[in-house]
């Protein structure tokens, strides 16, 4: 073998070895809505004809029975937040069989829709306040906007969890800006 052929063979072996060592696998590609669009989502909805849009017990949004909405998309309690610029949740508590209890809300995020993690950077109306992982509405009827601080995070899905103390009707909605 000539020196040129040997050099070319070594170069090809090196290129193939580098390609093999640095290979990767794309496991999932999530398509986000159009940039500049805004999506409103209501959790704890049981069907396209559900008018309650809330729960009267402790609940996890992905624990609700899924259904196909009027656009033919499966609604299973997971909100697609892939590529979101801003996400604001609206936690609500209203009178429902009494008003002595509390409604504690929590948001969880996931990259695959199966494994969920508490999101510990919820920001209330006071943006200078310390971020938290839960937000509680105490014995009142109100709706509170709480934003996700996505400064250093990227997630694919979000879900809403509410823990009821004593009584009440609990609602959870979100607005996502892309």
C-alpha cells in the first residue's frame, strides 16, 4: 500500500470512529403552536359538554378521563408548554358546599408526559416574592394568577394538582404564550 492510500484509509477509519462515538438518538420531537400565538387551557374538564370546569375534590388533571375535543385533539389533562415564552396559571376557588376550607394548588412538569416533577418556581402577583412550589387560597372565593418562571427551564408538559381541605370548588386554567 502506498503512503497516500494508507493515509486515506486511516482518515476514513477516524471519520467513521468519530461518527460512531458521537452518535445520538432523537427520542421525541414535540411541535409547538405558531410563534406569537396564545393558547388557553382549562384543567379538570371531563368532556366537550362539561360546564363545571372544576373539581369539588382533591384531583390531578392527568387523572381525569381523557376525551377528544371539537378539533379532534386528545385532551388528557396535559398542557403542551414546549417552546412557551410565558405560562400563567389561574388558580380558582369558589363556594361549593361550604367555604371554610383551603385549596392548595401545585404545578408539575414533564419532558415525556409520564414522569412528573414539582415545579418549584411559581411566581404570584408580587414578582419580587420568593418563588414557591405551591399556592394556597384560604377560605375565600377568588381566582389568583400565578406565573411559571421559565427563565432557565424548558419543559414539554404541565399539569395541575389541587388538594382540598374541607370543602370548595377548585378550578385551574392556564394561558400559554409562544
